[in-house]
């Protein structure tokens, strides 16, 4: 019951935050200078055409009524028409979400096992060259924002050494190899960002787990080293890493 109550409170909090954010976004858009009708029809449009378009778009109605129509339309999936592309917004958003979901799954699929492996090896080789190398790489990676590391990867692997295309948008009609090449650079950028946090967290948790009394007792009982590491130390060391994965 406590878990259910916690989940319900969190969901209600998320709904409240989204409501406040929607009000702020709508208010900011309303306060911005300019006329939507003029932006669509241009400065050469007649006052009659501008007035007719404002009525069509509902811009002549009170602000509260427009907000209610906007939020209810958004909940129904009626997101209007893009002023830039002159097509419905919903297919554009769905396509971008699909691309982002594929990228997120690929990045997590590569970063999670790689970071856990590097973190465990770094903890087992504490103070040696491998530990120092992993610590240096993860420190540099965590210090660089994603847009900087992504730009550096594009300059290096797309222009200086043209191995991958600089674009990450994948044509659904493209083949598997073309899709993989297009997703390589953005996936690598996200992997570097995720790898730094998770590898350092895994290393710290693994070192702490290896120094616990029950792991030392397992070693004294003569258990095999891999059994002690996998079944005793790693199981407890992965809890903080799982939390990072869930947040990301």
C-alpha cells in the first residue's frame, strides 16, 4: 500500500508540474510580440483577410478559452499545423519521438554493459594502470557537455575521417547498414555521456562492496573469485547504477 500511495503521489505531482508548465508556455507565447495572422499571410495581406484568419484560428476569443481549447486539443492529439512545414504537427512529433526512442535504446544497450564492465575491472585493478586509464577517460567524458563531445565527434569522424554521416535522421526506407551508420555518431555521443557517470558509480560501489565483511567472509570460505565478485559484490554494487539507468 505504501508503494502504491507513493506512485500515486508521484503521478499527481507530475500532472501538476505539467499543468503549470503548460500554463507558463501558453502565457509566454501569448505575451510574445507579433501577430500570428501576419506571420502566416504576410505583411501584404488585407485587414479583412487578417481578421478572417484570426477568427478561423480562434485568436479573437478570450485567453482562458483559447488555453482550454489548446490543452484539450493537445490531450486529444490535435496539435495543429506547423507554420514552417505547413503540415500537421503530430506526424512530425511522432517521427522525432521514434528517432529519439531508437537512439535512447541503442545508447543504453551499449552504455550499460560497457560501463558496468569497465567499472568492475577498474575496481578490481584499483590503483593500477587500467584503473587510472578508465578514471581519466570517464573524467574527461563527464567534464564535456554532450553538444561539445558531439561536435568533436562530427569534426573527427564525419569530416576529418569520413567514416559516418553527420546527420542522425534515418530514412525508414534506408537499409540496415545506412541506418546504423547514421545513428553511429549520436549513439556514441550519448554512450560517452552515460558511460562516464555509470562507470564511475559502478567503480565506487564495487570498491565499497568488495570491502564489506560478508565479501571478505566469502573469500575466507574459499569461494571462487568470480563467484564472490558476481554473486556477492556485484549484486549489491549494481543498485546505484540501476538508479542512474532509470533516471536516464
